[in-house]
């Protein structure tokens, strides 16, 4: 039976969420209809919204259901930016730390290319944590900042960001903040109300809910221009018929995500992974903050290895993990996160991200650790080069595997 250690990409749906989902699929009625069937669907939907809101420390009215984390990020970043361009004073500048998820990177680059946004990329330290002094300097130097957008926790290396300090610095200059908390949800406490954010993005499939639904938590005081126009079903912020059954399943997963004992178990399993990897492969280097990190995340680079080669070899051994790097057209690229942290292209290529979740067992960890040393030995640079030579210079294909690398997909 395959060992699944890529929960950061997606985690299996909870059995309770599947049961609630399938039961709710028989609900008849559009939540926007005023007849009794419609109002019953609306009741189910709003009860789910209340549960999700409770898990995020916000008011139900602030929860805008979306299709997932990527849409939530797009709606927050584009919507806040567009709103800040209205009126006589234009604020084109967006402050973004290096190493953000591509949902943010591609969004701000689109705004730069097509809308005239000005992007300031802020440095991160060797752990992937934003350099607060650089943020403070950028806010002090520019009076045209539209927003600050950042990850609550880096989805690749697991480092937790100084969220309170980031929000406080921005608020002192009257600048709204958006936080991508997709990777953090269910593993660290999220309290939207006390932090003082303007917008926060999460996704259900990261916490055992269904793929295809997420949420943007949008402060009552925040103003955004919508991406999708139509019936204005959710605060005139997002139009479209709302998916009540998916919201019900999301709510079940949200209740599970709020249990503090889950994070404790993830941390225990993660520490077994970290200790086991360092014992079996002493040359491995743990990336990200060694202490202040996501409970379920262990990220390593293996000198002399190619991350995608390691991934395929482990897959052939029945273990699913992630490189955390991009792979386009069969040509591996070094992780932009690791490059932002100061690693060289060569150092950044030998990366693996191992992430645990609600279905992970000690036996899964043991199976991974047993398979790792041989995979590392076979994936050394010398071995990789030799395989390329035998294949007459073409890109090496790892034997006996048709798996596709998981790239922190939303």
C-alpha cells in the first residue's frame, strides 16, 4: 500500500466530511431562492459558514466562499489593489516578500504587466522569513503602497512568518494587508479578528475537505473590487450560485482543523521524520526554521542529488513526497523559494518536502525512512549524469515510474 507524505499539496478527505458531503448533495434548492427549499439550502449554507468562521476567528459575514486558495488570493490581491486605485490618489505599489506561493507571484506579476502595478520584492532571510527592517523601510520610503501580501507560513520550507509584526507595520502606515494562510490552516491557530488583517485566504482540501471550495476572509471594513460579476450573492464581492454541499463538507473539516491535538500529533510525526532523515543521511540539510515551523512540514536539501530524481525513486518505492519545485516541460527548475533564501541554483535542486497529515501513521514514517537511503544513493549527481549519458544526452527518466512531481499545487 502506498505511503502518502504530501499532505501540503492536498490531504485526503476526512471520512466524516465525505459522509456529510454525500448527504448534503440531496439538498434541493438554490440558497438565493425565497421558497422553502431555497431557504432550507440557505440555512445549511449559513450554518456551514458559521462553523468555518469560528475556525478562523472571524464573523460569518466576513467569510466569502470561493473555489479554493488560488481564487481567494486573486480576489484579495487584485480586489484590494483595484480598490486602492479608485479616487484621485493612485497607489500602484505592492509589497511582496520573496518566496511566495505562485498564486501570489503570478497574480502580482499579472497586475504589473497589464494594470501598471509596481512590485517591490522584499528580502527573506536564510530561513525564508521576511526581513522586517526591509518592510519597515519600504513602508517609510513610499506613500503609494496599495497593500502588503504575504504567506502566514512558507508552504515549501515551513517557516512561520511574524504575522503580528507585519500587520502592525502596515497598519501604522494605513496600508491594508492580505495573508495567504492556505498552508497554515489546520496546523497553527488562526485568529483573524485579533491579528487585524484585512483579508486572509484558506482552502478546504488542505484540512480534509473537498477540492473546489475555499474561503476569503474579508474584513467588514475592507473594500475590494470583485473578480466575478453577476448576482452579487456574497456581499457583492463574489457572484455565483453558492455550493451548499461543499460548504457543509468544508465545515466538517474546519471543525477538525480547530483541534489543537492535531497539530501536536503532526509535530511528533514531523520530528520523527527530521531525526530519522538526519540519522540515515547525515549530509541532508534541514531547511526552514528548525523550531518556529509548520508542525507537519519537514523540508531537506540533499547535496549531490536531484530532487525530482529522488521523488521518482521514492515513488517507485511506494512513497509519495514532493520536491516543492517547479518542473515545466520535463526540465527541472530550482525552487524560487530556496533561491530567495540565498541558496545557489545547485544547492536548491536537491530538495524534498515531506508533509504529514491526519492519515499519517508511524508505519508511514518508517517506510519513508527505510526507502530514503537507497534513493539518495541512486540519485547522486554522478548517477544522474551517468544515466543522462546512457540516454544519449536526453533528459533522464527515472525507471519504473510515471508519477508527476507535486509542486505545492492549490
